C-alpha cells in the first residue's frame, strides 16, 4: 500500500486502546479499526502524539502497526517522531516492512529558524531513507515550531519523498490559501493537505483548499460526512452538521484532558473497551464525564450517532 499523490478524505488519528492495567488491548484495536473502515475513512494514522506513542516500547509500536496494516486495505501512516534519528530510522524500517504507506514526522521543539527547520526535514528524510514517503506535522501549539508557508514549500521542493502536510496551525486558514496559490502558479508541486487540530476549523479549511482531515475526533464518521459534503459543494449541509458537533469538538480539544475525553466517548460508543490512558495520564474526573454526557445528549437531538445509551454501562 502506498500513499496516493492525491490523498484526500479522512485519515483518522487512531488512539491506542489499553486495558485498565495498561496493557495494549488488541481486541479493541481490531474493533476500532473495523469501525474506522466502516465509517468510510480513506486512511489511518497510528502512533501519533494522541496515540500515546511516547509511552510505547519499540516492540509494542511495531506490533500495533502490524495489527492495523493486516486488517485494512487503506493507507496506514505511522508516527515515528523521536528525539534522535536512530530510533526514528528503526521504527520507520519496521513500520514500512509491516506494510505502512508513509511515516509522520513532527519537528523537535528546539528548531527556531527557517534554515534549521528545512535542514531537519532534509536530514530526517536521509536518515529514514530518501524513498520513504513522509508527512510533515505542522502543529506549533504543541511543538513550538513556527513553519511559515515558505518553509513548507522549501521542504516540499527539497524532499521528493515529502508526501503530505498535516496542517494544524492556528490561525492557519491563510497558510492553506498561500500554499494552494503557489501550487496554482506552478511554484510548488501539489501536496495533499489534511488538517488536524481536532477538526476545529475543518469547515472553512475545506473551503480554503484542504483535501480532508487528519485528526482523531471521537466521531470520525461525522468528519467523513463533512468532507464529502464540502467536496460535493453542499456548503450549508456541511456547516450544519459540523456546527452540531462543534461544542463537543471544542471540549475534546482541551489541552491535557482532551485525549481522555476522546477515549471516554469512544468507549461509550462501544468502539473501545476502556478509556484508560497509559501512565502518566489520568482519567476524567466525574464532573468532566457528566459534562461530556450532557454534550452527547444535546448532540443526539440532531445526530443520532450520539445516542450511546447508559453511561454506566458502556456498549462493548
């Protein structure tokens, strides 16, 4: 499986399910993967920042990649960000051997200039293999690295293996417009742009030229619908559906407890068995769970997918 040059749709960011004792939950990985495919995603990203990748051993990471790639017929992107290139290279080699389509690389927080950012991605591509497709993860709110549009264009032009941009800048709508303008005038080759940031601005990002979403909001089936409606030119329908989910999207986007919210809703939807975060990490406080339950009840008035039954008895 290779990453298509015209990648689009929803490349869902998969969380890593754990048993309450912290072991990787293989049965939940299978059920979650099947759900993603049934929901219509066009790709899956595993071992991202919200896949708790830094808490995994190398062996666990490779086992997850093998399990997902063996179960799907869509491209699988693997997060391989690491403090050094040796670990990045080792995981990349094993992930690609297991059938991954590409890897995703985030910049280290020490990068401060355009030259160091461009140099880092050039060295990373050399380290993992110049023929390995890679995704740029542009998320300054987490990594503290500011990538101007010109830097992204430079990375794309200097690295033939650069295959996608995971765009998570905020505000970032004008960045999408600038990159598409350079593509239109021929000064940059086409680069698929899929957006993250928990889809907080997906409605307008699609209108600015994004190709879809690369995020893990707890209703990826809704993201699939919004991307489809937007690509079909059904603007009001896309915005109406997106707006219904926006309060929950906003709540899930909180720094810190956001992943716990995501896992709690996925558990309530019957997709994973437990909302456990591997340590260090904490479950939602009872008051936060009650707030999420309330948001789900309100959402269910317009989207029946949010009718998830009794919160005391998750449907697994």
